[in-house]
């Protein structure tokens, strides 16, 4: 997760990522939908790797991480 060039980003509520039919879109949608029911969950966020692969997640910042998981400073735009 601390790979150089990896960053955390938020997905806006109307993000097209939620509509992707692959695993990425499904996991992103599920973490966003169920975040209110899981203690400590933070849905609607993704890690963007230097290769432009995105990984949805639904947890708060792991100890020792250099990436701000809880409050990413930017939104992910799949068209960029």
C-alpha cells in the first residue's frame, strides 16, 4: 500500500465506478452501501496504483501507513 505513486481518492456518490459490472465496481458499490452498518468502515474510497488500477476499500487507516485513507484529498475520475 505504500508503493510510491499510490494515492487514496474518494468516489463521488454519482461515480460511474459504482456501475462497473466487474469486481472493482461491485466491491466499490458494496463498501459504499454498507459503510453505515460496519463499525469503522469508510466506503466510497479507492487506492489508485501507479498503473491506474483502482482498489476499493472499506477500512480506516492502517497503522504505519503513509496514505491518508480516511480523508483523501482528491476524487477519483475514471476518465482521467
